[in-house]
């Protein structure tokens, strides 16, 4: 069996991706902060699908977390065939009023740990001439995001980075996919304090399971950029042809919270 490492596996899209890989008979390395939740998920997936799952509790916003995980896996001779960089979070508010400590943590998680994981495991994959990397970006990757400026910027990085290294890795046997979901039913809404935002209000959102199934299929088919849902695809691509100031103004209007 091949092995997938999935970050942010304790809930939402990450949890559903773990189920998707397990259902297709891949062993798992599950990474998140919540140790008890991870252990519970590992046991659940092992008993349901007959695979092996390891739970590694780490706060990936810490600078030494990726190195610690990589060293532990090396010591256990565990080879990572699929890397899924899913962990990430957002935040809402005017940039001059939001908390820097939270935004620094967001940058470390959404960008730094993702890049570091990709660095260490892509090197191993290239040596074996085999491997796949799924970086979870967002439809936020395609335009600036007033009221969520740092989050949108981190996801723009994920998309740009993924497309660039996908090009670099052509011919090596290693493929990279950037998964770009739109608003999704997951814990993201509450964590980012987006309750009441027009971006989510009165919309039937896709489930995390639907996004995960789409992401798994896109990864296995070698797609470089995978935008979930036709409406999201249309919105992301139309942003390229509209004036930048207009796009930014529209995103601001969509992201604002309705006044009660």
C-alpha cells in the first residue's frame, strides 16, 4: 500500500480527504493539533477500511514542526507517496484592526509549513521518480480580498507556488495539484469569524466530502489547477478579464457582513 500524509486532518476537508484516501486503500499519516481527535480518526479509518493510520500531533505554525515530523517518519522508514497540504485558516476584519499574532500564525501555517513540507517530501519523491502533491488553495487565490487581506494573499501564494513547481517537476514522475474550493460546509466559517458574511449567506454550500472527492480525483488525474464547481470556475476565470479595482470592490461587497 502507498501512504498519504494529510495535514489539517482533524476536521472539514482534511478529514474527508483522509476518508477518501483510506477508501482507496492508502495508508495514512494524519497531522493536526488535536491529538485525541486524530487518534480517534486513525482508529476509525483503520477499522472501517483495513488500512494503517498514524496520528502525529503538531502545531504546524511552529517553525520546527515540519522537521520534527519528517525526522520521525524517517526513523520509522515511512515513505510518503502522497502529500496533502490542507491545514490552514482565515480571519475576518480590516487589516489595521486585526491581530498580528493571529495573522503571523496564519502566514506560518498557510505558507511556510506548506512550502517546507513540499520541499522535504518533493525531494524524496523526485529521487524515487514517483509522487503526488495536493496543495489546498482556494477560489480566494484568484483576486485580492478586502476584509480578509492576509488570507486571500496566502492562498494566492499557494496557487502560484503550486503552478510553478508543477512546471519544474515535469518529467520527474512527481505531479502537483492546487485544489481551489469555494465556500464550503466546514469549520472554516466559524474559525474565520465569517458568520453573517454575504459570501456565505443564503447559499447552499458544497459539503467537505464533495470537495474532497473532487480533489482526490483531480490529484490522481494529474490536474494542475482544480477549481471545484462550475460557478467557482466561472468566477475565478472571469476575474482575469475585469479591471483589478472593480474585482477588488466586488470582493469587498461580497465579503462584508450584513447589518442586522
